[in-house]
C-alpha cells in the first residue's frame, strides 16, 4: 500500500548520505543511530552474521557465521526428529520433551532462514525510520525518547527471560538417575541435555561429556539467535508506534496564531479546485514515485492571495501527510519482513504452550520432579508472554493509528480557511482506516488474536490431558 513513496524515502535517507561521506565521524554517528533504533540486538546479530547495518554489505566471514547458526538449528531439528522416529522415549514426559525440541528447533530454523532472506528489507526499514526521525521532529516533546526507553526495557526483559529457564534444562539431566537392566547386569543410564539421536555409544566417557557440552553450547547459540531476532522486531515495532505518536502530536498542534484567526475568517482567500483535486488524488492513488512526491511538493501552491499564516498552516498539513505516507510504507515493509516468520512462531507457540501446561499438572503430583515442574511452568509463562509481546505491540500500532482521526479533528481547523478544511477532510478519510499488521495472511497482531491463541491452546491441552 502506497509503495509509490518508497523511492523518495531512500534517496533522502540520511544513512545513505552518512555512509557515503568520507568523514569517519559521520559514519560513527550513523552506526550509533542504527544501534539506537535496533537496540542491543544490532551488534550481536551483526556478529552472528544474521543481519548487517544499511550501507555495509556483509563480508564472507559474517555470512559464514550466519550459515553456521542456521546449520545448528537444522541439525537440532534433524537429530531430535530421528530420535522420535528411530527410538522414541517410553515415558510420556520424554515424548513431550522430544516433541517440544522438534517444534522449537523447527521454529528457529524457519525464522532464521526468513530473517536472513529479508535482510534487504530490514535495511529499508531502518533507513525509513532514520529518515523519519530527521525529517519529522517531535518538537521537543521527547516522544521518541520515551519509546526508546520502553524498547530498551522490553529488550532487557526478553534477554533475561531465557536465563530463568535454561539453567533448569541444563541441570535437570545431571540430577536424574536412571537404571537399565540387561539380564543380570544393571547399569546407570545417563541422559544428555536434549532428547536427540546421537551416533555411537554416548554412555562412555569422554563421549558423554563431549556430547553434553556440545548440546549445551548449540542450544545456547540457537536460543540466543532466536531471542535477538525477537528483540530486533520488538524495537522496530516500538519505533513505528513512536512515529505514529509523534504524528498524532504534530497533527493535533496545527493551529493558526491568534492574530491570524480573524483575518482568515474575514478574508476568504482564493484557491484552486484543480489543485485540491490533484492533492486528493495524490493521497489515495498509486502513482509513480516521482509524480506523487512532486504533486505533494507543489500542493502548497493552491493558495494564490492569502496571508503567510494560512500558507504555513497548510505546509504543516502537507508535512504531516508526508509523515503519514512514509509510516504506511514502513508498516508495509515491516509486515512483509515479519509475516512468514512470526506466523510460524505463533502457530508453533500455540502447541508449545500446551506441552508446557503439563507443568501445572505436575504441581499436584507427588512423584513429579520439582525441577521439571519448575522449567515447565516458567517456560509456559515465557511462551505466553512471547505471543502477547507481538500481539500487543501490533495492537499498540493499531491504537495509535486510530487516534489519528481524533487528533485531526482536535486541531485548529475551525479557525482555518476553506482550502485547509477541505484538505483536512481528505486527510480524515485516510486516517479513518486503522493500520494493522497481518502475518501469514491469516493472523492480525492484535488482542483478539492473542485471545484466540490462548483459547486454542487450552482446547488442545484439554484434549491431550483427556487421552493421557
């Protein structure tokens, strides 16, 4: 939607100008701005080879590291699946654990592939947001600064979440003691961290220790890569929300000076209906990139004989229209970048919530290991929060876009002249359409989607509990 304005956004992107400039100070400033937008995930994702800042093409070594991360995710999925096919665990808890590893590793693999395939689109997103921050200031209200702090807190909380549950997964196999009897011989069976198929005899030292440490390392890499991708999208969604918040503030503050109000009412300026019709067509049609932006640039010429205050007010309106158009382009790019991966995440998370809900069942069983109950319960909360994070951030974008209509009506339109009022009606028609993020062509990131996920998980859990 409204892709016609994309080219202008990138040609005017401050990042492209900074990267091409010879001054090292400007390059450092660009890198600092990118890190502020993307958050603490930026340098880590760059080091892993999953992402690179705009204007800096990935080196071969970084691309190799990214391919290594994807290979780790794929191998986890393959070996866990082989265990379920060749030698499935006999107990129900082991089967649930294996199913969880398969679903988790499948999610990590798929979203990692999509994340790397959409790296160019991620660059565009960052470029658009940097351009928005430079071209449309928040007039000293520090709205963007407040949202940056919120994004930093969310990033920190989401980085800490795995720390709460991963130690339980790592330590639990060490605390378990299993005995296997072969004829008259009873041996101690030592389980590794993951339920996965491994070649050779893993019970003998040092094979067991090497296998255990390797599984811990690859699990930490896979989990951290997935968390960093979450943080990346969370920061981008928060920044889009902040842009809508800034736009609401700028629209509602459009007013004529007190001295110009009486003059605007007494002297109705001449205006061109043709220009207003062109302006309306520019806002709603899919024209070429150049012609659409040129018409917006010339739209202030609808005034022929009027005072400077009315013309300045109209220029503010045109500037806010441009801001709104670029935000819509940004949301389109964000939707395309995260649609496939987040759709997979939501579907698989629904199943994983069911698996970890058995932790609450274990609370009422005397023989249930306390460590297992703890890790299941904490993982259940984390997966519920994970789905809520994306759904409610998507809802915040929709809520801010719905505020635009009220902000437009709250501006000082009553004291403005006729051309401004008519143009404002066109703006109100466009802002009456709320902006939403659709993922996978089936889901919309909203509160309703989150409630549907919870209801579906509860239904599946009841069905599994009844057949247990």
